[in-house]
């Protein structure tokens, strides 16, 4: 079983402008459990692009937030459009900040980086919802639809989390 153990680190400037380390527990509170991800066109869609002699868009690297509050996983809408992903459905999505709105649903492939010898775990998801994640510095939310298949240990006092698939 591949294991990703992560401790977030950060620095901030003190009043004199000198960098000082931020305690890992505080970094975890501020940023949440984020992982490096690479999102891309899923293989069946890539095959269609090839059949149509269309270039396959390059994968997009960024941060994915492990989000136990999200029912389903989400991709940044701008990233989905950049990857030219086909819309496979439209669903109503609500959050703590807004009422239910129509959102596009896309197929998506993504790698979670930092795992073991291969360095990654690849996930092919037939359904992720497009959302405005870029404003948060994210390209992906890993929601409970995918978390149902993993073990997540969130160690707040140590500022660490462990993610196993």
C-alpha cells in the first residue's frame, strides 16, 4: 500500500523583515492538507484527440486539497477548459459560501505526486465537478468520492498528515 507522509513547512517575515519558520501545526491550519498533483486528459479522451488529429493538451501541475468537506472531487474550471475536457454532465453544487449553482462535470486523470518508488499514484475519475479553485491557489479538490478508498490520518498538533491508498 503506497503511503504519502507529509509535513507542511513555511516561513514568514518577523517585524524586522527576517524570515522565521512558521510552526508546522499553524501551517496545516492555514493551508490544509495539500498535495502536489498533475491533472491531465484521461486516456480515452486523449485517444479521441489523436483520432481527430488534435494535439493533446499538456498536463497542469499544482496543488490539490484533501477536502473531507467536499462530497465530490473538483477541478479548477479554468484548468478543465485549458485541457479541453468534454462536459459529460451538469450538476447543482452548493457550498458554505454560495447557493446551488449549475456546474459542469468532466472526466479527469490526475497524479498525486510524492508516493514511493514510482513517485506518484494515478487516478482516473469519470466525474469531477468544475469549480473556481484558482483563486485559492488550487487546481484540484480531492473529495469524499475518492477519499472513500483511502486512509487519511490528520495529525494537527504535529502539523502532519498521512495519506495511503
